[in-house]
């Protein structure tokens, strides 16, 4: 079965060009002209990848990306005329898998779509997330690595789960304290650092090529996984 690509683009001519290149490369395509329609089609049609324009007539692409990342790790390539480095960094920080600026060469776009689709699988549902060999069962509150269960203290498990629900998002220590320890916690935020150290030790065999818990200097941490 051909991979399904959702094109989220409000410019008809550009959408037709994208459709033609991707169909010629063997992909099945659908088009959404608005952010709301993109979210509907993502849920209904279940594409394998989304080409997402930043400038849309209703929700902008950042909002669409944020809503997608709240429950899904589907690959997303941002597509926009905004070529400034700051916009690219913003896209990656919010969970985009790649970023292509207009104008672009069709063959290059097709190649980059193929490259993203070949990356290690990331699966996320409301009940479960898989990042390469690391699997988190949210309902059963279990973590396994290469099929072997990883025992974690309850608080560490909750911290890892919270970060895993926000892959490639930078989370401050204050945000993590509030989410895991609660707003009434009056201890040191060093508790976060100590918990992260224990989690890293427990996941020592998780290959860096698949993911890591990265330190964001003077801020917090990021559950960084292969894009």
C-alpha cells in the first residue's frame, strides 16, 4: 500500500504541484485547505506524513502542529515561505520533522519526504508510545526497552511519561515540577535533576540514535527522539 501524504496548503496551484510530484513518486495524497480540515483528515484518513504550510486562513501551522503533537507522533514537514533561521528552529522545537522553504525543487521535496518516512518508527496513541526500541504503556504504567521491562520508581515513571507525551519539546524544571510533583510542592527543583539521572541510568542501553533525555542549559530538559 502506498504511503498516504496529507498536503495542508491553501494555495490551489501549489497544492496541485505538490500533488503531481508526490503522485508521480507513488504516494497517495489528500489536500486540506485549512488547519481545522487538516486535523479532521488526519484523524479520518490517517496519513503517514503531513506537509504543513505555516500560513493558513484559520489556524496557523504552529497551532495545527501543536494539536497534532498532543496525541500523535506522525511525521510533519513544515512548508512555508518563511526562511528565517528562527522559524526553522521554532518548527523543530515544536516537533516538526523537517522544514522546507518556498520556492523549492520538487525532486528535493520528494526526496526529503522519503527520507523522513524511512526514519525509525515513532508511534504514539493515547495508550502507548514507541520510540525505536523504547516502549511506554501509559495505561499499564510500564516501560520496556528492547522487550525487557524497565523498573522505575513511581515518580520517575510519571516524569518519563510526561516528557514522552511531549517529544522534542523543551520543558522547564518549573513545568516538570508542576506536572509531576504538583503546584503545592515546596522543595528544590534539584528533585527533577536527580530523577532524570535515575531515568538515564535505567535507559542506559537506549541507543542515542533513537533518542535521549537532553539537558537544556539553564532551563530544563527535552525528551529528544529521532525525527
